[in-house]
């Protein structure tokens, strides 16, 4: 279970029944995220006509809303914070073919278990003030898996041009040579508790090294294919909310992720 560090009462209650602190999940400041251009929920360039058409279910308007309301001003996180130059060249040139889609919850659980056993990770996906554990109560994760938004990176498949095996796509760039078994899992989920940010996307990364984390973060921010998948799932979620007439008023969490005009996710 998790609680915030300022909740001393909950910590005492947990200690009384045998819980001990085992780890800390760092979280970002929502106030700072809202200061990023285009990230705040009320920072939008959409016209009233766009909004009306989107509510009526127009595909063209829905796509335009995704690329205009959540994208024109909102940049991917690395770009918004001017941190692209801090990411290593090694991470930037990782072949996209070294990423594969995780197609089921059992497969994800197996990968998480393997990383915990062999690399000392926590064994779960980090979420907003929580760990995300695949199961019947995580419909958000189930939908993300179904739409190709949970991916795995295996650095051991990356080999130098001089040693690559026939048929291997990874390692076609001679300047990239990993082969040390670095691993990462990348997942995008929609957290409906978020209301103060324009985007409700949350990016979760489990990585076995700093380099693997960089690789995952760069891919998350700059993969156009991932961006397109996010747009498709967001359309479905928007339509479901319109049909059900539902709204979510709860606020605050941590890092959120959106899509830019090129389909890049942040």
C-alpha cells in the first residue's frame, strides 16, 4: 500500500499492523506542470465550434481537438523543460525495432516479475501515488494493453554491426552497441482523477539502468507511432464520456502525458 509522507496518522496506523516503509515513489508538482505552456486544463485554443462538433461525435473534429486543444501549445515533457539535449545520443538512436508490444496482462506480470528477480526493480508499474498492478480492477491498463500502449525494451538484442545476426533489425546503426541486457517497460494509461491538466495521460517507466530509462523516456516523448495509438484510445474515451455523461472532479496526481501535432507523446 502507499500513503503520502505528510500523512503521519496513516503511517502510524500502518505500522501498528506490521507495515514497514520499503520504498518511495517520487511525484511531480502539479503547480509546476500547469505552468508549462498549454498544459493547464483551461489553456486551450479550441473554438466553440470545434467543441460542439466533438461532442456530436464528429471524427474530424475529434482528431482536430486532439491535435489542437491538447497539442498546439502543449509540448512533450522533455521539450517543454528544454531537456532534449540532456538525453544521451545512445538513447536517441536506439532502433525502434528493439521495442515490442506487450499483448496481455500475464505477459506484463511475467516481465515485471523477471525484472524484479534479476534486476532488483519493485515489480510493479509506478503510478500516481500508487503502484499499477495488472488485475480486474485496472480497466485503464487493460485498455492500454489492447491498444498497444504497453511496450518492452530489451537491450540484449542490440548488437554491433560487426556481430549482428542475420535477420536482426536491432544494431543496424554501427554507432549503437549495447548488448548488456538493459531492459525497460513503458506504459501509458489514462487517469481520470486528473482534472487540472489538459491531458490525463500518465507515462510509467520501469527500467534496469539509467541508460534504459533514458531510452524509454526518449521513445515515450518522440515516437509518432505511440502518439497515434494514444490519439485512437483518447477518441474512444472521449466518446464514452460523452455517451455516459460522466465527469471526473478529483484532482492532482503526478506526471501526465499528451500528444503533440506530429503525434509525439509527452
